[in-house]
């Protein structure tokens, strides 16, 4: 049987969405994943799932392992250049608990996102695409189309279990047509966010949605969902109701449920003020970063006030120190434009075009890295200036610049030739850079 039409294994969720991105590849849930894929365990999982459904029928929101709550493993990563951020790795038992939770409530959560994403530009949708990785000769290769020609035994699923959109990053949003039109149409803007958003989320706040829910008070299924979220968040965080663990994509998904509820209440409150979204104002929220555009200063202040008052009902407070507003155009991050200009220069060293166009080139020209002189020292100087001017953004700038090179070099796996046949020192230039 071929790969065509193959459905991804539901257990993939343990590999893709339950570990932080900022984690060494030396640590993996792969041994747990392989153990659970064994035939005897598959039968056990099916039986446990039936038990969970039975428990849920007796007690709304009851989770399978709620009497076996575990503490996550904490570790710190660098944040900026002079501070750290605490991350969490859930215990294997919690990973199983989350897996069963998603089995029960995945459809409800995705339906909720589809219904209430009035301001959100990053929410989860069903993903039918498959991405795999395999290791060959010590190199990790990521591919999609090539998986059709590869045996199933040598691959491992990777990537997000759900499709995330419509924007995967703030950078892609600020480079979009929507962003440019808003900066052209509206005169004023503001950028706000919630102070220590994930640490401030109170698990019982999901129960408050049931009590205060103006938008969806007649939807009994969501009542069950909100109660279950409260319980699962405590189970995976040592019974604590304070804060959502930081790191797993699962945490961002669950935070999105609460943040969309706040969005919905803000939207309704503004509608009651006779303010029309898309005309008098527009709002875009990426996780806890909120961008507001308005035709007047007065309208801008009303929107900010609504986010402040409604967020506080759920124990989320605006970060007043990071609140910024002014006249458009809004610049999302001051380092971004200068870094993009340097990135464009780096892109100029590579062939940019479709594979069909590449194949039509003469044999002498058919390589990714273009011929011509490259001043690596000048590039180094420009990077040094960026580092000096934006010290707090150093790690992000370096990542941004390196991704440009890596995205172009990685085309080699799609059949492109990296260098010409003539002896070249450009490989050393790349290493030097």
C-alpha cells in the first residue's frame, strides 16, 4: 500500500505539539511514542478511551488521570540578551492525559476557533498534510513529496499537528497586504499586550466563561469543554490553578480559547457603542499581542479601554509599560525593516525562481549560488551595526538572517545544484558568514 491517502497517526500529537520548540533534540517523546504504537498498547489505549467516555457521561469534564496529577519539568532559556524565560516539559503521564483530552474535545475546540476568531490571526485548524523527516548519513532531511518514494519504516512524523493561520508569525502579518491597507486606511494605531499572559491565566477562568458567557450561553457542549480545560490545566501543572505552562503548542491552543472569548466580548461591547469593525476601527491579535487601528484617537482609546476592562474580568491585565500608540504607519519592530534590507541583499546571491526555470538555464549557470564577487567583510560590518543598534533583538536578528541562507541552501534537497562545477571558494564564504 502506498502513502497516498494515508491518515496521520493520532498519537503524532504527542510528538508534534507537547514539547517546546526551544528544546535540544537529545530529548524526545519518541521512545514513549514507539512504545504506545506497539500492538498491545494500541488495544489498551482503545480501552482507556472507552473508559474515559464512560466517565465523561457520568461527570462532565472528568479526565482519565485527574487523580494522578504531575509536575512539569522546568528549565530556563535566554530571553533577549540579559534575561531568561521559564519553559516546561510535561511528564509522560500528562502527555497521555492531554492526548485523551484532545481525542475527546478536538472537534469542539476547532469549531470554537472557527466561530469566534473575530480578531485572532493565529488559531488552529484541521491539518490534512503530512510531513516527515528521516536521517540519512548523519543528516536530518525534511521532506513532503519525497515521502512517497520512501519506506514507511524509516520516517518519523514532524511539524504541527494542526494547521495554524492565517498568519504563522508577526513578521508574515506585517508583510501582508492587510497590514499595508490598514496603515493606509486608518490614521491612528496602538499596540497592546497582556502582562505575563500565560503566567496570569487562571484555570478557573474557563469556568467563568460558562457563568458569564454572553456570546454562547445556550451551547451546552462548550460548557463541558470549559470545565474539562480547567481540569486538564491543573492536572499537568501539579494541581496548580495559576498559570498555563509555557512551551508546548498545546498551551498556546488552550490560551487561545480564553483570548478569543475576551475578543468576542470586546467586539460585542464595541458593537453596543455603535462602532463598526472594518470601518471605524480594526483589531488584529497574535496570541497576546494586539494591534489596533482606528480613524480617531477617541475610538482608539475606547477599544483599549474595552480590552483593559474585559481582560481584567479574567485576571488578564494590559502591560501599561509596553503600551504604544501614535499615527500610522505602525512599525511592528524597529529592527525589522533594516534587517529585511540586509536579507534582500543576501537573497541576491542566490537563484530565485521556480525549478522549471532553473532547469532551463545553461549548464554553466545551473547552480543556486550565483557567480560574482561577494564582500563578506561588508556584510559582517552591516550585521555588526544591527547588533549595536538593536542589542535587545540580537538573537532574533541572527535567526532571521540565518534562515535566509538556510532556506536557499535547503533547496538542494529538491534537486537544485548548489555550486557550479568550476572550483569555487564560495562554500568557505558561507562558512565564514
